[in-house]
């Protein structure tokens, strides 16, 4: 059985007292095992990153940029290999895996502009004979704790900016699909990244605890569920670390009566069931406004019935399995309980039969859902789409804004005035107008509001440069010794 190692100081490390199984979700079989780091091994990786920091920080921006260009080329050349790894461990279809890699590459491309992004400012003669300039400097050793649902994209989002800014990195991927992190680290090494600058530590809670408690780790980036994000934010901040912790979501898609029905139904299918709903930006609630509700529900149901669900390696598959058997059963439980709470189960994913022991479930569509029902209140993270019916635009906005999450939201309409008002009024970090999954391009930043984000900055793009650097301002005077005097008063500008 293949053992997935750590990657520490440029070397694979497979020594471990504990291991975790890694399954192929399409077959249900354990095909690999991953080492789980002890606290001592985490400390070794942190020490490697700390040791590499002075040299990497001193590396010229030109040399860093050249490495990023080479990394981009290598990932493009080996995209098929990386996509196959993602599919074998996560289960998503190959086209979705390649799409994930492409979105991750956007941040590598953004990082190639680091010489522009890290420019400071200068003002001369701010006072008599005094000049001032500013610079951005790395925070030090940073840790990136990434989720199972995007095992390539989210690491590339984090480590691209962190490394570009001159930090060294400790990457802790999900133990459910850990191979892609090692693959990416190997490509960075092949591109010329010095040993110790990027380290991958496989592990579970013991590894995370060691990272959070380490005095050498100065910043934490995290993506996961809201309870864990909140816990990591509090614990890291208490220890004086800079932290951004992205949590859960319950993304709403508001459909007004004037919307293009076919376009809205297609968008709902794509956004709700893509990657089996295991996306933090998945649409999990359609808010049908007024007279469009009946037709919209039928259009979504018609499309949902025809979806092809199967192994991600099958070119005909549109949706693959869920990540684990336990998660599949949990998702099924939400569907089972919906009718008892007063909702109408239009499509029941539990009724879909599969000739496989994989972690498959069909798509579910649940109508007449209301706040207070578990299927509405909880982040299900599976192929379950709820429909909430409201009478007016104002009710739709109030419903969406009352939700505890504020990650992403969308509106479908032909009315530009309504769209503009929605953009102004809605309380979410990412908004789509006739775009169901409004993940920003790499030159902007990704992040939600409310219980979807703990921290002051969003991820990748311009916000990531601010997060992974500290500002420094230098005030300079080259005085004439004859002008030197003793003056204990507060310095004045003259």
C-alpha cells in the first residue's frame, strides 16, 4: 500500500507511529495511507522553515519571480497528473479537477507580479531635509491549513502569495486527500525553490495544535467549517499570531420573476451539484420570488433527473461521489428528515441506485423549505438544494441577510436596477449578478462576511499581500552637524 509522506526541508519523510487511511471515494476501497505527524515532526518542519527564512527573504524579487514562472509552466505541463490525483482521492470528475487547478494557477500568475505588488512609497522633503519611504516585509514562518474539498486550489491560493512575499511556509493539507500537496511542493522544488522554504506536514489535530502553539509560526491561514475556524481564530490570535480563518457558508441564489428561467435553472444545477455540493461557494438555497417558483422548481427537477453520476474517471460522469462514507450518510440524513419538518422532497438522492461500494448519493431537491428547518439552517456540504419561496424582492433580501453566513450570494434578473440595489443591500462578501458561483478572479480577493470569515483580510489577490507582509516606514535625515540642537519637545514638521 502506498504511503503518502511529509515533505520537509526538501525531502520525503515517511517515519510515523500513526497512519490514516486514504480512500478512493468511487470504489470505497482504501488504496493509500498517510503518515500523521507527531508534535516533534511538526517542530522539525517549523525549524526547517525558520532556518530557510533569512535566505529566502534575502532572495531578490527577480529570482522569486523566475521561480513562479517556472512553477506555472510545470503545473500546466503536469495538470493531467495532478487532476488524476485529485479525482482518485477526492472523487470529483476530472474536468472539475482540472478546473480547480486552473483557478489555483490564477494566484500563481498573480504572484509573478510580486515586484509590482511589493513596491513601497516615497516622499521627499516632508520636513526640512527629511525624506520618508515605506516597504512591505514578510511576517516570517506562516502556516496554511487547507480543506479536503479543494486539495490543489486552496493550497495554491495560500502558498503563492505567502512565498511571493518572502515568507517560508508550513502546509498542512487535509488527511483525507493529502497527495496533491506533496505533488505541488515537489513542483516548487523542481522549479528552484530552496529546501525548507515550503514544507508539507501531514496530520490531524495533533499537528494543528502544534502549529497553533508554536512561537515560530507568525501567521495562520485556514479554510474549514465555521466552528473550527472560530476556534483556530481565537486560539491563534490569543498567541499573538496574524490569522485569517474562512468558515462555512449557506449561499443563496435569489431568482426574480423576470429572470431567464432556463438560465436560472441551469445555474442552480451547476452551482448546487457540481463537485457533489462539496464547495464552500456552492448554491444550497434557491430563493424563488413570486410567480416564478413553480416553473423554476420543475425546471431544476427535470435537469436533476438527467444528471449522470459516477466515477470521476468516467468521461460521461457529471458528478462524482462524496469524500467519505460517513459524510454520505450524514447528507442522506438531512434528506430523510426534511419531510418530517414540513418540506417537500421533489428529488430524493437516496433513491438513486449505484453499482458500486463508493460513497455515492444522488441529487436532492427540497421545496417549501423555511428557516428553522435543519435542511435550511445547517451547512450540508452535499448535493442537496433547498427552495425557499417568498413573495417579494424585499423578503428575499431580508431572508438572505438574516442568515448567519455571508460567503457568497447571487441574483438572477433582467432588471439592472434591481441587480444594482441587491448589490448595495446584500450582506455577503462575494456577489454574483446572473453568476451563480461568484468566485473572484485572481487579481481580486476571496472572502465572506459574518460567520464565513474570522479575520480582517480576504484570501489571495491584494488582500493576501497585506496579510502576508508587515508595513515598515523609514524616516531619514542627513543633517548638517552645525544644525544639531538639544530639543526635548515632540518632533515637529517644518
